[in-house]
C-alpha cells in the first residue's frame, strides 16, 4: 500500500480543511494510506506525523484555519534540513507528499522534488498571488470578510462624515485590495502594482467633497512602497488638507472564518486532482484553476509566471469611484 503525506504550510487560509478532507478521502478511496503532518515542514523535521482516516476529516469542510496547523521553518530552508526531511519521510514510509500553501510552500515542495521525493502543490493563500491559477483557496472568503468590514465602516464613516483608510493584506499582490475596493465602492484603491501618490489621493478626496460627499473609503494594500502604512497615509493626508481621517487595519481577521461555498468547492476539486496526479505517476507539479477548468503544470514553471494586475478592472474601479 502506497502512502501519501499531506501538510499545510505558510499563512493559513479558509478552505485548507476542505482541501485536506478531499486529499484524505480521495486517497483512501483509491486504496492509499494517508499520514497527516502537523505544523508544515517543521512537523516533518520534528516527526509530528499521524495517520489520518475517514473520521479524521469528518465535520471539517466548514471550518476555517487548518486542522494540521501551520508554521514556518528556518531549518527546512537549508540543504541539510531538506535532506533530513526526506530521511524522515522515508522513515515513515511516505511515498508522496501533498503541500497546501503559497509560493514559499511550493518552493519547499520543489526542493524536495529536486532531491527525488515526489511532491504536489495545492494553492492555499488569501493573497491570490500565484500567477498560474485564477484563484487560490481562501481568496474568495477573505474578499467577503473584507467587504463585510468595508460595509460596516462605511456606515460609521457616513455618520461622522469622515475618511476611513482600510488596510488589507496581500503582501506584494493587490488583488484583495482591488476586488474588495471595487465591490465595496471605495473612493480610492491603492495597490503595489499601480502606486497612487498621496497628492493624487488628496485631490480625489477634495473633488468628492466639492460635489457634496463628506465621507470616503480608501482601501490600501499592504506592500505599497511609497506608503509605509495606513497611519503614514493618514498623517500625509492631514498635512495636505482639512481631512478627518480614521484608520482600520484588518489584519489577521482576514484569514479566519468559515470558507465560502466557492472556496469549499475549489479546495475539494484541487485536492481530488492532486491525488489523481499521484495515482497517474505524476509529481513535482501544482494544481490550479483556469477558466473554471482544473489544471496542473510543473512547479518550476508555475513559480516562474509573473503575477499581473488586471489593468481593465483597475481603470474601471477608478472611473466608478468618481
């Protein structure tokens, strides 16, 4: 009987549990044994490994976070650490590894593949920063969390005639800010890929105020080079005009919550596909979704693709926020 190991790594994302469930149940259906590795790559090195059965993944599809936990591991980034990881995996009789996470997690899977250990990657990150796939697990849920916050903040912003800056996650990718800013009717959306000068933001605020609108929402993505933080932007705006500005940094609330139906279905499809690839003798690959079709391609090729913001959506958002 062949054995599949599964782990979650990097930042947690809603829907990871649904992916774990799909991997475990698909593998068992096809006659494979499954071992769950707790706390990502660190769990391999610490041998925090346990067998998973059908009941192990019962009643988890609706839960946020990851039952396998997640962490970062500096030791695994070294050649010695990765060689040790392969030795541990072989010690436990694991023949294949499925890694659920973002680009850093995929790079770890790629390194294991280079050492001859078969691995498959499933994209799980709220940042949606992997270019080869239209969506990553967790992105849709995070969008809905942010939109809910924007709607609530707009209520109080309107009541007090204030400007509210809402800082969202995304690292160096502006997808979360762009799509939630558009859906939330933000007056300004600031993302790493299309940096908006503070002066331009102030000018847009003045324009809206002159036509009688006294409150505004600014959605700011983290990782914008010229703007250090939402607090920095607030200080600069108050220097440039008579603006009453408040700041909300949503932080890790964006990673939590029960996954949406979209994320549950996506995670299930990707988890099932990952097991199918291993059964077909394929490895060192990642799965994703393009035009609603499940795809797979080599890890190296996927990581080389450069993420680009949708320029048309960005320009449309600017026009609609006038």
